[in-house]
C-alpha cells in the first residue's frame, strides 16, 4: 500500500493528492498525541499553578519586566531627589486619530518628551545615577477624537484598566507619567478601549507575537 | 441537558475581570488543537508539552492584548506558532535528525497496538514514522508552512496572520516543503 502511495507521488498530476494523503496521515492521532493527551490534566494543572504566581517567577521563560512597585517604596527611600532641568515638550506628535471612521495618520517623528527625576544620594545631576534609579517617564499621545486613552505594556502586564492617560489639553493631548526602573519595555496605547495605537514617536517593536502594534522604550543608561 | 459551553469572548471577559479559574476553560478547549500542531512541529511529546504550557501562560499574561476575544483560539495559536519556531530553531542547532514519537513507553505501546491490529496497521505505523522522519528533516520555516497549510488547513491569509510572514514567501516555503517531502518519501520507498 505504501508503494502505491509513492507511485502516486512520482506522477506529476497526482502530486497534490499524494501530499494530501500525507497530510491526512499527519492529522491522525500519533503516539506523541496520545502521550500528550495522557498528560492533559497535568498540563492544565501546571498552567493554572503558573498563572497564579507572579509573572517574573513563571517558568523562567515569560519575558515580562518586573512589576511596577505599587506601594511607593521608591518614594520612601532615604535618598535626595534631584530634578534635572525639564526637557521642553517639543512639538507633540501630530497624530490625528479619527476613531471609528478610519485613521488618517500623519507620522511626525518629534520626540516624546520625557521628564526624569533621578534619585541619587545627594549627587549633582552630572553624576551617573545609581543602578537602581527609578525614572519618571511621561507618555504622550495626541488623539483629539478619543474619549479615553490607556497605556498598556510590559510594566503593567498589558492590563488596560490600570494606566489611563488624562486629557491634558483641549487640543486632545493625552498624557500619563510612570515611575519606571531601568530597562526595556514594550508598550502601546489603547484608544477608546479597543484601538491599539503604537507611539508614533518611538521605535516600533519587532516580531510582536500577539499581533499588537507596539513600541519600545529603553529607560536608564546614560540618558533617556 | 448540559449547559452550553461559554463563548470565548465571555470567558476572556471573565478572566480579565479577575476570574483566574475561568482560564481553565480556554486551556481545555484549545489544548488538543494546539497540542497537535506542537507535536508535529517539534517532534516529541515532551517538547510539545513545554511549548504548550509556555503558550498558555504567555497568553494569560497578555490576554488584554487579544484584540478579538471571540477569536482567542486563533490568537493563542499565533503565540504557539512563534514559540515552536524558537524551539524548532534550537532543535536544528542540536542537529536532531531523528523524530522521537513521544516517550519510549508511548512509542512501544503504539508498536504493540499496531501489531495487535494486524499487518495493515503495522504498515500504517511504518508509513507514519517515515512521514514524521521526513518532516523532521525540513527546516523550521518549511515544516511550519507545510503543517499550517496542509494539516491545520489554514488559508494563506490566515497563515500570514499567524506567522507575520508575507503570502508570497509562505507559498514558496510550502512548495519547497512539498518538493522535499516528496523526494524524501520517494527515497524511503525506492531503497
């Protein structure tokens, strides 16, 4: 019988039929499938146990930035906080969003302004901050037509409700400030609860496994 | 009369609202299909189990990023495809050329079961082993494309959505995979 199958393969007109028989064979349960099925309960239990743990302890493979400290420990540290001169807000990203109608996007690469407060032990701002410095990062999106804008990313487990932006101007500028430890974060804006919008002023994240258009920010190093 | 299964969107909403236990519904619902792809892509039940668990945990952690909760299964499948691609690349670097059909006891049980069913079942098992071996020799991208097209029966548009690869490139990968499989399986039966 196997030889008949391969004779079919040698006939060019039957190629598809032969390959479809291969595919049909692959759809049949295999020994590996049965082994996996026998482990169904264990797999479910492992998954449910893993999701009950904090993200950075899970399986050692899920790449999630350390959770934001929600209890203000950085504010209570016995450090002198020195404030760098504010970086003036350059021309805000001129991104016009006509939500629900179809987007007309004008990409303007003006930088997102970032206001940073370096926590250092009495050191002047010219001295490199301590390795565990937390910086205040301001996220900005111009979305005049939006009713609500939220920020989701590695720093808040992509939970939309946890970091809403507030409307800072009548022109539709939305902003939020987050204290973030040094690191690299992927994030995006969620407009009106469902429209994912990457930051037009930040590099795009590559190879996003979830199909979500998102951006990347690196906090820390010599400058942000 | 049993209650109807809750729709995906409803389960996703419950999980996002904090009902962690509800996530088990999605795990049970999609484990068979995701597991089938993982075993064929990775070649062993152990690797498939690891990829499956990682995928479900990753999907849970990022569930808010699922733009279409009613299609959460397809979204999870995308995560798995990418996870298997990484595993497949590592396996290639380990120069794994022989497919393990699962744990030794499972493989032995399959052989015994086929023998008990008679010569036709033996031949069926041998045919399947040859296919698995041939599949394992394809490079990761070609194996992925063949499985998505011929086994999962996705359209090229759906494949592009799952892999992030353009349709033309996917078609070329499928063609090369088919040509290679044909060649390998012909060799197996002409020797």
